[in-house]
């Protein structure tokens, strides 16, 4: 995770960003620190990446890389405003003893568009990631990569439209997603792979309820996604609501702030 010390919205590279809306940086920092504290209270370890001036979106650390079985596939950002973030993430991994660190050839924005299940990697495309990045990820991780087409610009990254909840139950575990964010063919793939998925409403999706992090029991998600709390409890999960309203001005929430380090 990376503190939002330099967070601001001075450009627009997704539908949620409006430079005319001021950002309360102290409030953004407080909300981020609350999220860090909640993870630690749940028993998780949080590693911190130092923020760099001039890179306001570094707080959205999930976009910096994807880690599977200790192998790191770095990011290559679609927009020049974020290009320099990629090197900062790669430096961190190399400095912390990750031996297999790969600098990508094709555009991918880390866990923004790669979601890891028990055996596969789900990969979004349509707004940011290049379809060519899917083959690169498959070669890197040695897992089948399943491409999913995003068609609604509000859900420009896969992690705004789908969350992996666990790797139990169905062959690939449990996910929750918003169907209308995906093309008809991709919806059919998701139905086939995850017949018991939790289906989110539009209201919960636009509240960024699918931009969530799950440890298999606790699901940390935006508190505004109230329609997901009951269904999550019914399935045995513990929803943990967070207020990241300031960071939502940049088009991100819980998952966007959290890059998972899978050993």
C-alpha cells in the first residue's frame, strides 16, 4: 500500500475523476490509515511503498504489479500521467528480495485488470490493458488466463466490476460481479465458471462495492455498497465497511489501494 501524501485530481483518465472537485488530502490520508489499521486488526501484514511527488495516483497500489506464487509481473500504464509509477513498484520488489520480477512489454495495470482465482487468472480488457498482456501473464505465471471484455466506461478496470471472495466451494471459488459491466460473451463465461456467484446491483457497483478485498472470510469493501452486506453474510462472509470517499474522487477504493503479495 502507498500513502496518499501527494494525492490530488488534476487530470481525468477515468469517468470518476473531476479536476473541478477539490481533494481534502488530510482526510484522504486519514481514510487510508483507517484501512491500513483495519487490515492489521484483522491479522494481516501491510508493507508500505513510499509515495513520490508528482505521482498522485500512487495510492492506487493495486495497479503497480501482479504477484502470483511469488512471481512478479510489473505494470505498464496506459496513460503517461502514471507511467513513472511502474518503475517505483519494480524497485520495491527488487529491494525486498523478489527474485522473479518481470518488466512487461504490453500494457497492463496490475491487479486493476488481473484477478487471481484458485487456478486461473481473470483478465479484463477494453479500456486499459492490452489483450496482448494476457498471453504475457500466462507465460509469466503458468496459469490459464481468461479474458473478459469490459464495456461500461464507469468500470474501466476489472477490479471495479468483479471481486474474488475465496477459493473454496466451486472449482474456482466464489466471486461477486456486476454483469452489465461485461460483454454478453464474457457474462456467459462468468456464469459457466462461477454459477453460484454473488451478483451485484448497479447501485452497489457504482458505490465501488466490487472494489473489495477478501481474505476468504472478511470482505473489506466501501461502506456505501449496502446491498452487498446481507448477501455476503448469508454466504458466511464478514463484510467490513470502510469510508474511502476522498479516494473515490480518483476512481478507486479498497482494492485499488491494496496490492496483494501472494507468496
